[in-house]
C-alpha cells in the first residue's frame, strides 16, 4: 500500500464518523476500505475475535463462518 492509498481509507472512516457517528458503520467502512486495498490478513488483527467485530465480518463475509453454523 502506497502512502497516498491510506488517504482513501482515512477519508472513508472519517466520513462515516462525521456523518452519523455510528461506530459499527465506521468500523464496517474501515474494513471495506482496507479490503479494497487488498487487506487479506483480517484474522491477524488483535480485534478479530471481538464480538462486535465478528458480527461485522459475518455480515460482510457470511461464507467465512458457514462451518460454525
């Protein structure tokens, strides 16, 4: 990821926070922006197992969790 590509990610998160202040929406926008930039190590995040974060990942990628159901 080049220096300027981080601007897009920053802008998406700030926009979500400024428009509605919804934490879940801001985190969702962050995940989407990072994945658009080829983020592929989500499970390495310290917050991957956090229940709020898991809920968002399940909404974005339900097929990742098919074996759990």
